[in-house]
């Protein structure tokens, strides 16, 4: 009898293990198998959250913007699990899975959406307006993961609402211009719709926020869809008891760019302009980001004084990049952007970061940050005059923090110290020099440079003519 009990217990345990494995691999991991992309899943593109980063709507995306879907084997999600979100344009349900490398799977499947905080749980699309309703769910967050796809209906006046999907002069539905989203770019103003559309106030449904589906053409596959608008995860929907994810932004432009957003080719050098501007200017350039609406340069400049020694720009605290320089698109050509910063001090170090701006926020250039060291400026206020017969006296203004000066002269007109003769190396704080080694009735060209322990400045230049002829001295015997 005892052996029989042990035998039955063993069978029970074995059966439980098998059922457990079946449950785990067949149900919990069902998401990776259900969301087969490309042939059935018709939603592509990306969404952005400031708290969790990029969210991919489909493992197959138009990464390079050429209208063709790529799997990109380097993307571990494509190689390990094929996923996507599908919009059923006949019956209306939205199904499948989106993916965030920081927070995991986001489910649109009805089996995962029971018990939502309010309203209809199933994610659906309005077959006329293409507006989404219902919920999605960030699975790893459990009951804190509810993502509301359409906000509550509000009675927003026309001046506070924006149209969506304006077709043939008709405003299909509207979203409130809500400060909650942190952006006024939820939709296109009704006045920009084709024809003469009604005001938003006359739309049948005005939502505080929401997500809609817009068509996107893929070569050889016909139309796919991208999502646009805002979804919300947070306490306003009684769905999150602790820290919410907050706003997740879907944008049409996210579908056809090389995303996640990036741009590079950032350089920063002292300006190649004539003195004296060269020593107080830096030229910054970077590649054009076609998806950007503008740029922002952040500069670490030690409260405007510059740094006396070289900095590890990447290790500086974010707060040190406190000087903000807006840059608009007029600074850009078809392929690159250029900005000249002329607010620097000579012989100093500065650190720069450049960011592209769009609805998702600020995206930093992948080549940054960069350091610029401004050169020492040439000495200023240089004069040259024949003070006595056979002597030319040079005068100039003293520079701060120099360690000395070099004086060059030449009978040929030159701008380079390499083609002139060094006639004196002077100490710090000297502001004049007498050249007595001259030939009468000649024009001399003088170059004056300032020195530090490591650098020599560009030269200041001036010319002077010796008019006096010093004859032989007469001595009566």
C-alpha cells in the first residue's frame, strides 16, 4: 500500500511539472509567438517616454526611412522574439505586443486587459476616425502598468482644442490642448484642415488626450499604420499607486527615420577667422537631423570665465553645462549645421554638447561632448615710430597672464614669424622695445607675439619707415 501511495505521488508530481512547463512555455511565453510581424501585424514605428525611453511597435521597422521594412539581425529583439501590434480594420480590436528594452512587454491583448481601472478594457480602433480606445498594459508592472489609450471626454471650447484626422474639411474628432501632456503639439489646428472645417467645439467627441492610427506606405506591402498622440500611465487614472511612467508620446515622424533618433559628426574648433576674433570664438558643426525642429547647445564655461586647465568634458556634472544657446534651422544647410560662439575668453577651455529638439524632447549628439581651447590673442594697440635718428620704438598694451613677448622684423612684407627675423625675447609685463639694428631709409615690418608657458599667440603687425640718415660723426682734430 505504501509503495502504491509513493508511486501515485510520483505520478502526481510528474504531471504537475509537465503542466507547469506547459503553462510557462505555452501561456506565459505566448506573447512572443502570438505577435508574428510583417504579414499580419500592420502597426510599425516607435513611441517615446522620458522615463522609460524608446518603445518599438514592431520588430520589423522602416529603420532607414526608405519605405521598406528591415528585420536588422543586430536587433536582439528580432533575433530572439518576433513581435508587433496589429489593428483589425474589419472588426476593430487592437492586439499584439510592443517592446521596451527598459521595461519589457506592453500588451494590447484582451486576455491581459481584464480588470482595467475604468471603462472598456479592450484596446480597439474606431473604424471611421481611426481613434484608439481602451487600454494597454505594461506587463512587468502588474496592476501599476495600465496604459490608457484615450482620455476622458471633455467639453473643451474651440480655442482649447485641436483637431485630429481632418478629412475633406471635416474634423473627425479632437483632443484638448492639455497642459497635462507637456506639449501643445498633440494635433493639427482645425484651421489648417482642408476646406472649411467646423470648429473643434462642434466635434462630436473631444478627448483630454488620445492615440490615433495614421496610414504609412511600405513598398511591396501596401499600407501599414503608425500611432500618433499621447497615452497615459499614472495616478490620474487610479492605475498606479506609486511612481507612474507618465506620458508616452506616439508620433507619425517616428516611423520613417533612422530611429531611435540619433545624429552625429559633431566638431568644435577655434574659429578660422582673422584676428582678433579667432581667439574668442569657436566653430561648432554637426550633421543635420531631418526630424529636428531646432537645436540647443549647452556650454560648460565656468560661469563665463572659461577653464584654465583642460577638462574631461564627459565627466563634468550636468549642472556645469549651464549656458544654453538656442540654434534655429536657419543655421543649417541641407546636410549640416554650423554655429559660431563668439562669447569666449582667450587662452581658456570650454566644453560643448549639442542637442536636437523635437516632440520627444532633447536628443544629444552621439559624438559629444567636445572641448575647445581658445588660443592666446595677439597683442593689441601696437605702434611703431622712429623716435630718434636710427631707432624705431615699438609700444603695445600689456596682456593679462602672458609670460613674455617676442619681437620679429623683416624688410619684406610678411604676416608669418617664420619668414621674419626674431630680434628680441622679452619678459612679462614689458610694453615697449627699441629696435636699433636698422638700415636708414628702409621700411621695416614688425611682428609681435605674446607668450605663455606653452603657447605663442598669433602676431600683431605694423610697419615703420626710417626717414633719418645718421651720417659719420665729425670730430675736429
